[in-house]
């Protein structure tokens, strides 16, 4: 790892993991390393730091969990499943189901959904399981009504198809009525603006082209060690960039991890007034400092990261950004739009994101968390398609 004169220092995963095992690795959070770079410069900071930890904690609607309940006596082939009266998808096998975070109870209660079931399971609370079946020769039972917990079932793992969005839009409202959205309560006539990103701590903004993040990358997920499973749904690479990072929703990741190892400290159900439910997930990724280019990426500051402002009064997928602001401006508490000072608030928690990054940092320093090199890269080019109305012949 010695650097020859005139050559840039480079590290390998193996070298970094050896330093972690010996307790010699220098690990900093994405917030801490910004100060080091500002004081010492890129070259010196690269020589000093082995790993930078990131974190985010906010609503991640595209989340859920796979569960295997085990077989009853007599056995049942579950075709309809409810967990605490929340429908789960059972079209997998006889006693497997997937509970989606945003699924709601069928009794009209919009304040309890799949996210709450997942939190209840992680908290070791009993969950009512109901299931029905038409009955078959090998699965004769037609219904079951019982209680389960993580202690009574077989596999229970979180699988989230879309987490850790690489940047996201700022929401505001030009109309004369209050809007209730997944971005929270938006007051009339640009009365407020909401955003949802940890900015300079956010994992995918610290490695914007996913040089070190891909299938097989070990991550911090909900208080446990998890993995990147695949590209996330709605993944795209066509978003405009400034200072090397996307200026709007771009890449994201599908992730998985063991539910039993997670904590309600980092997995919490959310209820949005007059909208529905979601799941707040704590997610962190360690970024190995392989060379100076990686250090440049991880040292990007809130002042350098831009987000588009969108008017949610425009009820169309084609709503276009009409303004652009930095995360430094957003975190200041207000932004200027058209000569008006507009109050801002975040749907993600920077404090919790920092807690994720610091917890991950300690795990690495204590040798409990080693870095994994990705086994496959995520797409370098991906556009996002829209859903249009077609006749059968048009899509054949």
C-alpha cells in the first residue's frame, strides 16, 4: 500500500479488510471526512482514511418481508393470508407469504398496514395469522386462525425492491387547498416544501456511479447486516448531474436482510395523514477509499448537492421541476422561490442517518463488519419507462 513518488495511492478490498481485522483501519462517517478533506486536501485524506460510512433513515415505501409459517396439522395450502387483518401475498407456495409495507387493512383503517406488521414482528409482538384455502387432496385444511411471532415461524427476511433513492424531488403546492401526499402535508400557495434525503450522508450520493456498490455488497439494514440484492425498481441513470451527482431521483437498490437481527430502533412504521402507511428504514453502506477519486466522491457536501422542486398540485407524471435548490439551503429551514421565503422540513431524519453511519463505523472498527466486493455491477445505463394505455396489438 506504499505510494511511489508521482503515483496515486490505491487500496484493495483485501488490504482494507486485513486492516479491519487487525483493528488498524481508519473509519470515518461521510460527515467527518468532509472536514478532513477541507483541512488536508484530497491526497492527504486519501492516505489517511480507509473506509467512509454513510447512512439514511426515512420512508421507503417499496419494502416488505418474506415469511414462511411452517405446516399446520392437517396441512393447508394458503391462498389468502391476513396478518393482523392486513392482506399478504400468498401466491408463492403453500405456507409462504410476502407482506408489503404499504398494504392496508381491509376494514378501512388507513393508519395500520404492512409496515406495522413488520414492526410488530421485529418487536417480538404476537401477530394474528388468518388464512383460507379451497382445500386439496394433499392440503385438506381450508382455514386457519392462529397467532405467530418470529419465534414460531421459519424464514423471515426483509426484501425491499426499492430503497436508498439516489436523491429525490422537493415537494410543494401551488394550489389553494392543502394536499396530503407521500411527501407529507403540503400547505396551499407554496406554504411549505418537504424533502426526503440525508444529503451528504446519503449512501448512493457518496458513490454516485456505484463503483463500489452492486450485487453482493454488504450493508447496514434495519440494525442488521444485509446485502444489495439487485438494482431497485425504477432505477435509472439518465438524470442530469451537477458536481458529479444526480440532481433528482436516479439509482436505487433492492436489498435483503434477516428480520430477526433487526431492531425497531431502525425499522419503524409510519402513517401519513389521509394518504396511507410506509416503513422508515435505516440503511447504511460502507464506502472503501480505493483511491483519490473515491475520496472526491465521498467528500461531496450539502452545498454541492442539488434537488429539483416539484409542484404536487400538478397531478401528472409529467410534472416538471420549476426550481432547483441545494441541500444546504433545504437544511437551513427555508428556501427562496419566486421572491418568497418558503419553510422547509424533512421527511427523513438526518440525526438518525448520522446514527446509522456512526453505528456502522463502530461495527467496522470493532471488526464485526467486513467489506464485500460486489459480485456484479448494477446497470450503467437504464431509462425509466412509463405505463401507457395500449391495445393488445400495440404491445404484441
